[in-house]
C-alpha cells in the first residue's frame, strides 16, 4: 500500500523516559493511510492510538523518544524535518482535532484569533477574508451567531462548543490529512452526526484523508472504510470495516465487539467484558500482549510475539492464524 500512501509508517517505536523506568507506548507499528480514505483506529485506553498519531505530528513532550524505519507524509521525511518545516505542515497539510479542547485552546486569545491564525499564516488571507472564512467554519460545525462568537474567549463556551471550535480550526485549511482524536466525545448525538457528516463531506470534496481515533465502535462502523485495532502498543488486526465487524480474526477484536451493544441494530445481547487488565508497558510481555486475557492462549503466545499474518488481504497478529496457515 505504501506506493499510493499519503502517510507511510514503518516500525514506529515511541517511548517515554519516566523517573522509574521507560514506558514503551508504541512498540513497532506499521501503518499506511491512503489518499482520501477514512481510517479508524480503535482500542482500549493506553493502547497507543493517540501516541502513534502524536508521534507523526511530533507533538510529544521532551521525555519522548520517537524512532522509525520510515515515517513519511506526502513524500516528506518527517523524521528529518526541521521544526520550521513541521510548523508549515501543521494546520495546513495535516490538521489535528485533540481530545481535550480546554487545554488545546489558548485562554488569552479570542476564538476568532485562534481560528484566523492558520488561515492568515498558511492561506495568506487578509484579516477580513480570514474573519469571513472563520465565521463560515463556525457555522459549519453548528455554532450559531458565528460573527459574535468570534469575539468571545474559550471560557465563554461550553465543553461541547469548545470541541466544535477545535474541529473548525483543524478543518479550516482543508488539510490533506485530518487526524481526529475522539472528536465527538463531548457532543450530543445530533451534533456528533453533523460533525461526522462534515468530515465525510470534506473527504469527498477535497480528497482529505481522515484518521479517526475513538473508543466508539458505532462511529467507526458508520464512517470508516478500513479499521486498525491496537492493543499493548501493537496492531492486533487490520482490515476493511465490514470484515472486521462481521468476521473478526483476532481474539481481542472479538472481545471488543462482544463488550459493546448492537450499535443501533436493535439486537438484544448480553455484554461480555474482557477479563483482566492491559499489560504494563514499562515491562511489556515477551509474547502477545493479549495472552494473559485470552481464552485461547497457548504456551507460544506468552513466549513470543506473533507477526501480522496476511489472510485474504486482512492482517492479524495471532499464533492461531499462523498455525492454521502452516497446518
């Protein structure tokens, strides 16, 4: 897939130096995002979803170490890019919607200032042009009286409205890649549907590729064409959305699907939680990170980490699949 990929990641490893050790948050991720596709990344908290994309953006604290064999965006090597080059990419070619709008918006500047800044820097708009575009973008994300709202500060907005402002900022320059990290968590279902529709519309009209990071499998099913399932800093399974939801290959994916409701199907079923806890990534296991919680675990699962196995165009990292292929 790398030949037509907008974003290409090979063997990404991201770790954090802490006072009591090193947290291996991402432990060897291979990932490609095609131009114009809608990719979903799903998994439990702490599995490495957000850290993977923040590594791409280079927006991690000083105690983070990012290593990769390949990390390219639209032909540019992000590992060797200077801070100035990364600033020219941020907000223009790559937009990102962050999880927490309260800490992402500057409390000292008006909403208008923060919406207009990327338009003036990257699109070279005049003040009046940027203000008009900023008001249009606010209206697109469902904020009424946009001209008045531009003059207000983040503390004058509700949590859901601040989230919509963050979405407006990320979408304002029609980026080639939009990374959306839990973009609809604080929104009611009506606004959530509106925002997802806006992302789909941007994808169709501008060819923007979207990476959606979320816990909500229902959202993934409604908008994504391809899904990556992460756990313990690794990719457990990857494939087309329909295949993942109707015929999951990895026991962890099956566990995720069994632990949520019928996602609007009307089907009544008993929810089955996944027993146990995620692995300690300061001391990650030698084998499959899911082995301790897996009902199908074998001796080899705890001893060695399985590689992603290609099965009919789908990828899954499970020793059961590798044994079936060699049987």
